[in-house]
C-alpha cells in the first residue's frame, strides 16, 4: 500500500507540473488580446485592448524593478473578480484548472522578456507515515512561459524598414549650417550689405547659397514660395519683418508639410535678418527651440 501511494503521489506531481506548463503557455499565447479564447486563440477582430495597451497597461514598471527584485503583477487562483487588464488576462487560467487546484499566476515585463509564471498546488491524501516522510500533504507544479508578440515584432520591423531610408535621407541641422558659406565672414574687405526688406533678404540668400526661387504646393493644397532652393534640396526662407504669430500661423505649417511629404525638399533653413542693433525682428529663444524640434534650422544674420 505504501508503494501504491508513492506511485500515485509521483504521478500527481507530474500531472500538476504538466498542468502548470500548459496553463502558462496558453496565457502567454493569448497575451496580446484579453478577448482571445484561452484554448483556441480565436477572437472577434472588433474586440481588442486598445492601441497603446503595451505602454499603459502592460506593467512596464517591472523594468525598473528588475534590479530590485520586483514581484510583478499577480493574482490568486481561482480568481473571481479582477480590476486591471493584466489581472483579467491572468484570471483566464481559472477556466483551465480543475476543481481543487489553487495557486498563483504572475506576470513580469522586463521589456525584452515578458514572463508568465503559474504556480499551483493540490491537496493529496496519504498515510501519516508517508506524510511525515515527505514533509508535505500537497502536490505542486510551477512553470514559466515567455510571451512572444509576433504581430508587434512584424509591425515594428515593417515600420523601421519603411521610414528609416526617409530619415537617413534628411539632412541634419549641422550639415545644413555647414552648407552655408557667408561671404560677409569669408571676405571682410568687400562692401557691407544692408538688408531692409524681405525681398532684398531673399535675393541675398539666392546669391549666398546659389539657389533659385521656386513654388511648391503642399499636401493640403497651399502654395508655398521657397526663397532659395539650393542644389542639395535645402529650402532657405528669409524673414525680416514677420512676427512670430504670423510665422506660426502661416509659414510654419507649410514648411512642415514640405519637410515631411515633399521628396524634393531635404531640409528647411529659416534666416532671420536683424532690423537694428537692438535685435528687433529676431525670434525668441522658445520659438527657436520649437523650430529645431520640428526639424527647421535657424540662422541669424547681423
């Protein structure tokens, strides 16, 4: 009889281990959508967890707890009520466990490694002498499965392949500035040029960069006159009297469209010409930083 109980105890331990492994793998397999059937993976395409659930509802704080031994998000099994999205996904393990099996399901997000861990146990009736020998009256199983988000990997790879050549083709602010050779700085013996209007500033830019005046139509259907488009595809715009409010409302949206959607425009440089020694007409520091964030290089002419 003792050997019979030992055999049954060993069998139930193996069964619990297999049950834990199967449960963890099914939770990991359906992790990208809480509406998936935990056994088959089928779901209604109209039912999903939202576009940004990986950023806001996937326990990304575990990344910072990796060095501190964070326990992740966990629930007790069987689970009856859940609050968050992660708890809802983990609670699906309840339908996979037979009556009498209890335990805990845990999820950890280490950014490059997403883990689902299932630990379960079930009471086992055995003779007192065997219980004293084994120091336990339950059988246990524990397994860890790794979440593999194949769809997100394909989406990220395709996004990188699509936009990387475009980003590489854009000229950097440093190269745009290096492309300018100001004759006023290279040859101080020449005559001093005084700018008194936008038209005069635009003419000076064309001679400075060797560009030509062209007109472009943006994707929204607006007409944009480029003061000087050089051979490298850099659009140079001259500003002398326009205010920041006018630039934000009229000029900036057009140049952003050209920069993002016109393949012939590799970069945009805004040239500001001072009206007087007090710096009247110059952009504010906040506006300059805003332009740089949007990919527009700012050059100040004295």
